[in-house]
C-alpha cells in the first residue's frame, strides 16, 4: 500500500511524499526468567543494530549538486506514552512507542528536484493498562525550510499487532520518495529539513520535553524485596 500527498507551494513548486507498506518484526518480552533464550535475543539485537547503524543509505548516492537535506526526529514527538486517565505512573501505561533509528539518502543534480528516501525504525509496546492486542499509531513527516516554516506535512497510520505473550514489536516504515522541487540550480538541499515524529498530545509532548522515561514493560508487578508474607 502506498500513501501519497502533494502540497502546492506555488504555481511552480510542490513537495510530495510517498510511504510504502509497513514491515513488522516481533520481539519477545524481556524478563522471562532463566528459560528465555538470551543468546538468540542478543543475536537478533546485534543484527538489528548492525543494520540500523550502517553508513550505507537506502538511496544510491550520486555526485549531488550540493548537500542533502538534514533528516531527523523531532525530540518532543520522538516517543509516544499513553497513560490511563492521564496518570504519569508505570502502572498506568497503556501503549508506548519510540522512534529508534533513521536511515536516509538523497540524489539531485543540475536544477533537478531533490529525491530523498527515508527508513524509520519504530519500537512499539503495550503496558499493564493495554486493553487490546492491536493498536494503530499515527506519525507524521514534514518538510521544512531549514529552521523555519513547515512547507509540507503528512500523517500516516501505523497499525501493529502484539503476538500473544509479547509486549514489544518493531516496525520499519519506508518513505519511498520525498521530492523537493528547486527553483534553480543555486538552491541546495541544505536549505531544507525532513522531520519525523509521532502524532502526540500536548501532554505527551511536555512529558518528552522534560526528559521523563518509562520502559515499554513498565508497571509489571513484582514482589517487593523484604516485604512481609502472611504465615
């Protein structure tokens, strides 16, 4: 499934973004005790880290006419923490999300438009207050003039399902083509930014801005050390 939008900026200029279908990878919940396959999980984590820390971009690099647009996650919208009844407590966590990695590349020459491809790695989770095994998250992609105004923005739905017994999944979203027309050859990619973030509430944005954090499986009840037991 492809999702597209075109936003007219002027009679001669428009920005378009397309996103491909989602690929979801499940990760077993942590803390399963001595019987868990720690070695297999460590191997999966190493492979994922290698894939997402690679320098190779998903778009073949050409000798561009200038630098690529800066692609980054907006900090205030980098995490999604849904609390039941608005209570900021580990036990009140329903669903969580975090943008864990971005890989990007661009190509342009002469006065051609700038073509950008972006891959985004999400980690999604469900906490003790989750009521369903599936959840549709929402995220956005925006193109801005560098440190200035937004010139194009689009929202996308990210549906995920949590397998039985698991509280985390990874999802990879591919922004197949972001095209930024240029008025002439003097306009470089350095004039633009591509931002990615969750569609968060003002409360979620404030939570992120203040640097607060809860783990995906926050709120799981465990016996307190030294707590008295009934005889």
